[in-house]
């Protein structure tokens, strides 16, 4: 495994507000890495710091194992907000201007336009494009530099369902070409559909980091107490138990599957009457959906 990005104890403060709080993360080559979090959780701030457009307060980050330099920045393509294109120029003309500014060959333009499926419309003026097409052209403008990493901030914001589906397919296809992708989103569904790995931010603090495949597995902890019987031994023999810890005379059982009801049934079958049974954690998916819904309500 090759580490593309490593973030260590990164913090960004705006006066009294901590936008990014002691964040540590690693992204490996080929990952489609989602940064998931509600509005104001620090996603854009984090991406801005990684791209050297926002100054960090403290902490470190390393691209390709090295301190960031201007030269290295060329290996990273980014779409933080829709770049400004000339409305009365075609896609090709607009990309020629970008190629000139970035010092890359114009030969890269056609393949990029094909990749984002705008080749058929390359001679049409930018102003005639739909929102989804404009977003795809932004992605093409990053692709002409053939970056190893693509950074996308809320790439489907404001698009209609078809536009959203097209962008998601495009991201997956760019990932298939071997590029590492870092994507910020406030949609769990988007992260589940597009990403291989993800982290969750809340108020700038990392809540979780792991594999997208683990989202629906979920982790449920059940706290159990019983006045009589050999609870510990019976719990240890429970096939669905992943981990058992003892706290204040009660046991906390991390479940591989099932919930408190199945556990209670098992205990009963093993002659233990639980005097206390409490589900401590919901599935990851539920947890994240609740977190993301909180911000929707606040907005
Ligand atoms: N220039 C700034 N000055 C002061 N506070 C800022 C500034 N930029 C961002 N913030 C604050 O930092 C926090 C994180 O903002 P950020 O834009 O990174 O969140 P986000 O996760 O990208 O949110 P969204 O989903 O709305 O895009 C917010 O509380 C925001 O108000
Ligand atoms: Mg943002």
C-alpha cells in the first residue's frame, strides 16, 4: 500500500471557532475517500488546507510522503467550486485557455472531453451547457493535467437526479483509471455509492474512519446485567458476541449481528434472566444518518 495523503493533528481555528480539530487521517493510493459530515463540519476547510488555499493553525500533512511543495501541487487536481469559464467560448476554447495557464499540452483536451462525455458538445458555447455539463467540464479541466489525485468538494450539489447519476458514474470511472479520489459530501448515500473508504466529521472532529463496506454492518453494543447465574461465561459462549468488556458489574457486549432481543433470548435459553439490558450503540448507518439529519434541521 502506498500512502498518498497523511494528515497529522491538523487544526484550523477562526478566532474562537475551531473549524478543524486535531484531525488525523490517511488516504492510500487508489482509494475513493469520502469526507462525510453535516454542514459546517469542516470538510471544505480541510480540503482548502490540503490545497494550500487556507492556512492551517497547527498540525501537519504530507502528500506522497513529503511536505507540500508547489511542484507536488501539480499532481493534484481539484474542484472546490465551479471554476470560471468564458460563457461565449466553446468547451474546447475554454480548456485551451486552462491548458495554457497550467502549461500542459493541448493534446490532453480531447481525451479529457471524451472522458467526461462532452466530446460531442465540445464546440458549443459554455453558456448553453446544463449545470451537470458545466460540472463535467470542471472535472475535465482538472483532468487535462493528468493528476494522480482528484479532490472534489460536493460534486453533485445542485444537480438533478440524472446529473447526479452521471457525475457519480464519472467519479467511479476516473477511479478505475487508477486515480486516488478525495470527495467531500454531506450525503451518506453518495459516499456509499461512490467511495471505498470514508471518514465522518462533526464540528471539525473525526468521529469515524473506515471502510464503506462496513457502514451497513454496524456496531451494536448491549449492556447486560443479571442478578444470578454465570453471566460472564454464558456471554463468552455467545456466537454473536465480538467483544465483551466489564464495567461496574455489568457487561458490555459488542455484537457481530443481531440485537438486544436475540441476546436476551439466548440468555433466557441459558437460564439467565437479565435484570438489565440496554442497547448502547445503533448501527453506524443510523448513527451517521442522525448526525447528518441534525444539520438539516438546523439549516
Ligand atoms: N473564513 C472563515 N471565517 C470564519 N469562519 C469560517 C470561515 N470559513 C469557514 N468557517 C467556519 O468553519 C466551520 C467549517 O466550515 P466548512 O466550510 O469547512 O464546513 P463544511 O463541512 O464544508 O460545510 P458545508 O457542508 O456547508 O459545505 C463552519 O462553522 C464555518 O462557519
Ligand atoms: Mg463545504
